C-alpha cells in the first residue's frame, strides 16, 4: 500500500514539474533544481540500481577500467589517479599507473614516474609512441624535455635510453610491439 502512495506522489511531482517547465522554461527550472538540495523519491535508488543491473555494458565496461577508473556516461570514462596505487615497473626507479588499455590496438596509456637517476632502456618503437611531460624533466634521445613538452616517435624509430636526473612525470602512449635493444634485450 505504501508503494502505491509513493508512486502516486512521484507521478504528482512529475506533473507539477512539467507544468513548471511549461510556465517558466527549461533554463529557469534547471537553475532552480541545481540551487537547492532535495531528497530523492524513495523508489529512485531502486530504479537506478535496477537500470544499472540491466545494462549489458555496465559490468563488462566497469571490469575493463583500470584502478581509479570510473564510468561517467556510456562511452565516457575517467581515471582518478589519486584512487590508484603506483605500481613498480620491472625497471628500478620507475613506477606507473595505467590510464587506459586498448587491447584491440595493443596500446597502453600510462602515467610514468621517473625517480631521480632512473633510466628506461633503449628500444625500437613497434608503433607510434607519444610522450607528454607533466612535471620535472626527462631526457629523450639527448633532448631534455620539461613540463609541458611533448615528443612523438614513429613506428620503427629507435629511442636511446630515456633518463631523468632529478625525476619526472610523463604521460606515455605506447605499443606492446616495442622491443628493447642492446644489453637489456
């Protein structure tokens, strides 16, 4: 019986809402809706959870997000890097956080932290690589890149060992097809 009362009350609120929209316009009503906190109808949580459970992409897409990842809208996601732990790389002094993994293309976008004195070995690019320096500095192919600098390397090009004297933070989009060269191979 209580559920019936709630549904009737919700319907009445919806009718009133539509009438207000008609009388005052969408922009005014939207502004009013954002200006005051209101308790949602009691059945709203159940409806939202039911819709999430019935979304065929919901659980699968959430499972594919990296640590700290959030599904914002269909086809839109974000990574809150503060919610993801740094993972140690196989190389000393380097840590990373995965921002995106494209399995189909074999690409990973990661936040890579270079500790002071750390080195990433020489390698051949299996596909295009992009590097954007967020903070600090990193030396790539003999050029010191600082915060805001960007480097793009085409497939097949060689990169000499990348290193950081004082430490740096970079966003790197790289391919699984990269190959280490020299003694590290």
